[in-house]
């Protein structure tokens, strides 16, 4: 897995960020659910978290000193795996493809322990693809399953296609 870079140096791990965010989101979600119903509350959470993920991608892109591509994207992964947050198995890591499976996810475990299992996918999983939009829209993610929603593993398949 990628080692910390100048971009990731000094950054707290994503697992710790998500825990802090979830502690704030939980009472807000419970209040919105009581007022608006679960579906509307989840739609709001989904929209806000997706927008935040795009902004986070743009933030990391702005801090990247060289090319903002799939290789520099792979260097960021140390933030997501920090604190043993993910047990992953990398199948391919090149300039055009980054494929791996997540075999254990502490994000999922944490959200379930916090009583947020029903929206854990909104708080974490749904960020993954849209993060790329902010970081570099030439990077795309295809994922067909997640541990968060009951699968045996998460299948991350990133592709990079630079515009001609």
C-alpha cells in the first residue's frame, strides 16, 4: 500500500475524521428523522455528504504538488487505511487501474456500534466515487458491493482515462 506523502503528512486518518463527524451527525439525523421521516432525512444526509466528498477531493487535488492522477490518488489511500481501518487485498495498482478488495472495514463496524448502521453507506461508501469528481474527474470508480451493506467484501475498481 502507498506510503504517506507530503500531501498526507500531518493529516489525521479518515477513520478518526468519520468518527468525529458521526458524533455530530447522529443527533442531527435522529432529529431530522423524527421531523421529516427516515427517507427525507437520508436524502439530505446523502446530498450533503456527497457535496462534502467532492469538496474534499478538490482540497486534496489542490494540495497535490505534481500530477493529479491515479498514481497520486493511490498515495492518498494511506489516510483511509490508517489506524488499521481497512484490511485490503490489492489486485492491481498501475497508472490506469487501481483494483482492490476490502476484506474488513472498521468504518462499517464503527457506524454499527454507534447505532448508525442504517446510514453508514451514506456516511462513508457513497463518498468514494464522488470524491474522484473533485480530485480528478478522469478517475472513475466501479463498485458492485460493500461490507457495509452485507457483502463478503467491497470491490473497488478505479480507472483513469486522461482526456485526449
